[in-house]
C-alpha cells in the first residue's frame, strides 16, 4: 500500500522499519520538529526523523496540521492509509479524512484501558498483569476509535517500563503489518463504555518515593518510572534514582535499610536491583554498593 507514516520517538522506529520491510510504499514520514538537545543545545532530529533519512524517505515535520497549507500538502501525498504511532500532534478532521482508507493508530494498551499519553508507564504502575497493542481506526476522540486488531502481552513481575516498551514496540510493528495485510477482512469493534481509564502524562512530581506506602506500590512506582524520569529518594543527602526493584522479605520502619539495598516500606520491603547516583551511570546493586556506605535509613 501507499502509506504516510506518522511517528516521533524511538518507540515508533521498529514500526517504520517493519512497514518498509513488508514492501509498503512510504510516500512521506511525518514527525515532530527537531528540538535543541545536549549541552550545546543544537537542534537534534527525532529518532523517526533520523531513521527516515537513513532509509531515504521524504520527511515532513510541521509544527501544526491545522493550517490549510499543511493539510493540502498531506493530501497531495494521496495515501491509502496513514499509520500513526506516538506522533505527538492531534490530527484534525481534514487529516483524518485525507487517506482513502483512513488513519490507523497503534496504541500501546488494551483499549479502552489506558487511553492517552503514557499507557506503558501506567500499566506497570497500576500492577496490571497484561497489556498489549490495539490497531485502531482513528476518529476525533482521544483513542476512542473502533479496534481492528488486538494483541496481548503478559507483564513480568520485575519488568520495567523500559523493558516493556521494547516488547510492546515490536508487537505493534508486527500487528500493523498483519492489520494492513488483512485490512479488507477485519471487522471494526467499537470500544465498550465499561473499563475506560486514562493514562495521564507522567509528571516528575510523581517520582519522589514515599516509603510509607506498601511495598507493592513502591515497587510498581520504581519499575514504572524506569528509565525515565526515574523514581528517586535521598540517600546520604544525594538524590538517587532507583531504576529496578523487586519485592523482598522483611519489615521495619518506612525507609529503614534492612539489608544490602533492601528498604522497608509501610508494609513489606523492596530490594533495589539497579540505581544511579547524581552524575554517575546506572549501576547494578553490587557495583552501586562498592565504596558506598548505606545509612540506616533513606528518605
């Protein structure tokens, strides 16, 4: 098929690669504009932009799709389908109507659970046993369109958002190729009204660990915010990011260190598997503790 691809972050790159490998014609790639990054604040293309250039594809990165010129340029590509995955802009009705067979979105949850910006983070933070991807026909709502195809994926007991991100991305890439192959035979299923939840964008204010919470809650927060923005606490006056954890036996006052990087919570305890001190690289527990004396309590 002749496609327009719309995506921006690293999550979207395997999808673009899969569409190219499947033999689809990519008329154009749309992504967010380059933005200042790094110490020099030089403009850096997004991961999708960089990969599209490597593939020799035409790239567009308008700041908005609401003006008539941008809409006319999009329509001129005459796509059969627009494939959208973590693009980052709201698509106005004129864009939704332009492809002959509509716009298909790859959403990283089992809709209608976790509509919105951060479905992978929220699934881990909520302790969901499974997640997946939905191939959805886009409409004017926020992830409200009918679902063409859904694929499920179990969430591991020690899995972080970073781990799950890569698996969900690969699953989404395979699912969209299957959906395009079966596009004429798939039946759109309207999303039910029951079970709707919203995956609000992650705010850095959520990242401070409250050790008075149950161990299950603390563990989910650590894994759900890893690798970004990273749940944190203060250890020896330093703001330390905790990037991987698991539930551990034992108990004590909230924040008490009851074993090597094992910390008591309101109920139960968590064992920290990976952590990062300010200005240092992330380290596994043994490396982190080498030359670093843990206090009796963290906060």
